[in-house]
C-alpha cells in the first residue's frame, strides 16, 4: 500500500500541477487578452483600478495597487508556455517507466492535446507564436544547431556518401512519389478533391516527407544499435531537413505560378544545387572564421560561448538573406568549428557551450511538439477521409519502398552492407515531427486547401509518432538488430586500430587505388600542416593515442581515490586530531591513498615511504592552513593537488634524475585541469609543483634537472 | 572479352589462384596489370626496391613493415601468386559463402586478417609481441609528438591491459582477445577488392 502511494504521488502531483497551471493560465489569458472575444465580459481585474467610479480629470487619485498587464504581456506569456512545457518534461521523468516505453514526443503531444482541450473549452485561441518568422528565425536554428554540433564526426564522414544518398535522393523519391500518387487520387471524383493541382500535391508531399530523428535516436541509443544505422538515421534527418525546406520553397514558388514550363523546372533543379552547395560552403567559411576568432579569446574567456552562438546564428541569418540553405549553413558551420573551437576554448566554456546548445535546442523541440498538441484541438480542421488516409498510406509505402530500392543501389559501395533488419529499422524509424508541422503551419494562405493540408500533416505526424514511436522499440529488440561494439575504450584498441588504418592505407597505395582513407589521410596532413597553425592558439598536435592514454591514466588514478575514500573509518591515520577539523576529507586520506597507490602499482616509487609521507603531510598541512577549509578554491586546489600526487605516485620512476619529466607531467596535468583562468590557481600552481619537487628531491637526492 | 581471357591464360595456375583467394577474374586481371606496372624491369617478380618506389608507401609510418610482410622469410622476391595471396587478406568477408566442412579457412577470414596484423608487430616471428617490438611500432607511428618516457608508459600500459598470462608479451591469443569487440572485417578490408 505504501509503495503504491509513493509511486503514484509524483504522478498525481504532476497532473495537478499541469491542470492548475493550464487552468490558471487559461483564466489569466481570458482575463487579460486585450482583444477579448466577448466585449460584454468585463475583465474582473480591471475593477481594482476603478477605485474612483467618476474619475475627475482635475484630481488624480493615487491607486494603492495597480496592475499593468499589457506591458509585460508578451514575455510573460512566452515564459509561461515554456515553463509549462518544462513542467511537462520534468513530470515524465518523475515516473520513469513511461519514458522507456513511450517516446517523449508522444507525451508532449498528449499534454499539448490536454491543454488544447482546456483552452478550446474556454473558447480561447492559442498564442500566435507559430508564424513563419517566429518559426524559421527563432525556433528552428537551435534545433538544427543542436543536431549539427553533437553529430559524431568520424562515423559521419565515413558514411558521408550513404547519408547524402539517403537524405537527398531519398527525400526527392518520397516527395515525388507521394506527390504523384496523391495527384492520381485527386483525379478520382468520389473524393472530391479535384481542385488540388499537381504543384500543391508536390508541396504537401514534400512537407510530409521530412523525417525527425529525436524519438528514434533515443530508442536506438537505448538498445545500442550499431553505429552505422545510428549515424545514417541521424545524418539523414539532418540533411533531409535542409532538402525539405529547399523543396518546400521550390514548390511554394512553383505552386504560385500558373503555368510551369520545362525551362522553369531545369532552373529550379539548378537552383536546388546552388542552394545546397552554397549553404555548405558558406557554413564552412563561417566555421573557420569562428575558429579563428576563438584563437584570440584567451584573455576574455567569458564571452567565448557567446561568440560561438553569435557566429552560428549569423551564418544562419545571412544564409537566409542570400536565400541559400540556412540549415546546411548552420550545420556545416557547427561541424567545422567544433574540432578547432574545442581546442581553443577553456574547459568551462566548452561545457557551457554544449549545455546551452542542448538546452535551447531541447526547449525549441519541446515547444513545437507541445504546440502541435494544442493546435490539433484548437484549429479549424478540414477532414477528407480519402485524401488524408491515402496520404498516410503513401507516406509509409513510399518510405519503405524508397529505403529498399536505395539500399540495394548503395550496398555494393559500402564496406558493411545493410541487411534487411537494418533496412526495416531505417524505414520504420521514419517518424515525422517538428519540421513537418511547422512547414504545414506556415503555408501561405493562397493555397486553397491549406486547412486540409494542415490536418493531413497532423494526422501523419500523430500516427507515426504514436504508433511507430511506441512500437519501434519492442520490434527492434525482437528482430535483434546488430548491436554496437564500442563499449569500452582501451589503449589496445586505439593502437591496433591505428595500425590497421595505416596498413590499409598502405595496401591501397600499393594497389594504386583510392578510397576514403586516402582522402582522410590527405586531409589530416593538410590539417596538421596549415589549418591547425592558423586556427588553434597553442598548437600541440596530440595524437589520439596519447590523449586516450592520459585520459585512462587519470581515470585509473581517480578510481583508486574513490575506492579509498569510502574506507575512512578503517584506515589508520597519521594526522593528529588537531588537524582533523580544518582539513577536508580528501586530505585526511591522502596518506593512505598514497600508500595504496604505491602498493597498487607494485613498485615502490620512493625508497623510504615513511619519511616521504611525513614530508608530504607536513607540506600539505602547512599549505592547508593558508587556505580556508571550506572554500571552493580550497577544495579545488585540494583535488588537483591530490590528483597530481596520485598521478606522480602512480608513475614508475625507476630511473633517477628524471624529476624534470615528473614536473612536466604534473604541470601538464594541472594545466589540463585548470583550463579556467583563475588567478588564485595560477598562483598555486608553482607552489604545488615546488612541493612535489621538494619531496622527490629529498627522496632521490639532489639530481634535479630543470 | 578476348583480351581478358588471353591475359588470364598467360598467368600460370590462375584457376587455383582464384579458388584460393576468391578473387574474380576481373580483379585478377587488374592486379596483374598493377603487378606489371610495379615490376618496371619486367622480370616477373618484385624486389624490395620496386615496393620502395611507391612514394606514398614510403611515407607510411609502417610502410617498411608492410613491404616486409610480402616477403616470406628467406625469399627475396615476390611473384604474382604471393602478391595476390597477400592482397587477398584484404578482401571483405563473404557472408553468404557456404561453409564446406573440409575446405581450408579462406584467406580473408577474420582470423587470418588478425594474423596478418599480428605479424606486422612481430618482426622476429616468435609468436609474441614483446615490449621492444611494441615500442618500435609506437615510435614509428607516434615518433615526433611524444617523449620516450611517454612512449614507454604507453607500451607498458598496453601490455598490462592485454597480457593475461603475465609473461610481459602479447601472444596471438591475447591479441585476438583484446580485439574481440572491434569489427576487424570493416577495418581490414578494402572495398574495391570485393
């Protein structure tokens, strides 16, 4: 009984919050909407202001309590909507089981439906937020930037051809196929939709072929499908957005024309390529400019994230200005700059950038699904059984056919061909979502059957998101799709993989044929020789093997520390009680950790443990006294100092007189940790090094080369 | 088609070769053309200098090891058969080949690919990768960017991770085991040799 109550209470809490919030919001809106639907209804709040029923123009009484809603109306409403959507998101994760089986998009749409229902019953219109401008200029860029920034580059470039193939050719296939089939349906008199022209059909078809990755990718990640499938779906969705928007604009333009000539069609195709390639080149240019700018931000770390966002958004806007593909521009910008920027900016900025991008992208996506739900209830729908059901049917059919045919064509060119299960995953994972909805909603009013199209799009989206979204997970599990095998990184893997890459590159040279390894090699050489010198501030070309090695060593050292920190009561302490209060926990244990580390490596690094320990302790406590025990600096310095000690203790130092190497290692380690420009830490760094140096001096004798 | 069959006839034992390696006639012809292009003096076999003349291969960090893999111990020349057999290691794996119980393992099986990679490390052919051999490979791959100390630490760590019987060297079984999660078929295959 207790358990049931506990499980249900967060859920009921959630429902209460949402109902109250929406009701409250509905009431507010009703009260404060300046263009109120019923003029006879007097807003109740305004009565507070009318303290004086006959205001005398001569004397102005000071109202004790005033409300000025219109002033804050717009930001207020925006904030409330976003907050509501965020509550919904929080609510889902409180009850964990739901999110496993039902993708988040479904839940958001459901909540949107509920809120829409409430608003509809109160005869209220939803906020006019989904205008063309608002969507394309404010809501779409964050989503696309999010996808572009977090795209794993290596698998992406390895599968570049496949991704482009599915994105471009696939979308074209879908649009044209669905468009023609629907036009054929339109000719059948019984459905009564003869007035829809071919161009309008193509327009509608291009809208419903835009695929949306979020739900599918979460499922793929959860069941760890193999990389190839993941990256193809991801990449396809990303570029497919660009293609769809281009097609949409194309058909929009064409639909407005009365007569379409062949010349127009060729011009449009040419335009398509210009747009796509132009976007790519533009994006790459902006990416390089951003990377170059971050080279100089060493002294102004706070504005680094801002620069990244500004440049990306600028790329988007200028691409819109030039009417080239803005989505491609922003994606390529993010892809190119990521590599260089992450080397130039500080650790904190890096985290900030990632975090903010994820946050804004997720807010945007959430809002769009939410509005989908709301709008479903509140708009005027035009329903036509034949047209809409056939649209749904054709959408599914053409996607399936498309994947089948396209895979057959491209499989011979792939090293790992897609088998039928992969193809099923690809086809079934084609959920429609945010972009389709927004494109439908922003159709110009000149399209006669706009409402029909909106209804059709909503039906397709809801069907795919709910039915396919919920069933894809059990189906994929049932079919036992190939799983990924990158689970743990070991240094072995990295080294052997590198060797194999070199081998294959060498054999390819031997055979005299090129493949993507050749291009990759060439690019890496160009990169190292020219690009890195220009775009990166302090250019220490670090092999991925060495980077991985450092990372793994640090992880090991931290694991040892974590292991020991639990055993505080059991370990004997050499530190006298008077220090206990002023020293935080990690310090208390460093002596034991040091001892354990030494025994863990099975090699005694210092010939005389006890004296070394005492020296370290004394140094350490003298240092600790100069810091306030609970301060942030104290704990940070402490951790860093700890790590440095562990790391050096962990090293095998059979040879004497290599202290300078040790100091170098500590210094680099501390540098890696302290990418934050912090004057205190900068002061502390030499002190720390000096301490450790002195310890080793006393242990190894005066063979100190610096 | 006439020219291809006549070229095929010129190559001795070509059926046996195709059977062993699984290459199609078109591939064999292409490889034969390449062989002839490399064999500038037209002797019918290749010597190390011919390999060294390939510029990119000379710049490859492990280029000399790859070249060395072609020459079996004691022999100083590579004839066409050996050339093709070594290259057969890099064919992508045929998934739909029926497994005849008595036929030998195909050259491009996963295990044989691994053996090829192993022998690139193990130059003295004692069946183990010792610390020194590993160090040599690391030095050639990473040489200029890292200090000797770091190289040694990396080598130590590598051996520590893979060495299960604690003999400070990596045997073939340990090598295979450490790579069991890696998709060797993908990494050690060249698409156009299918």
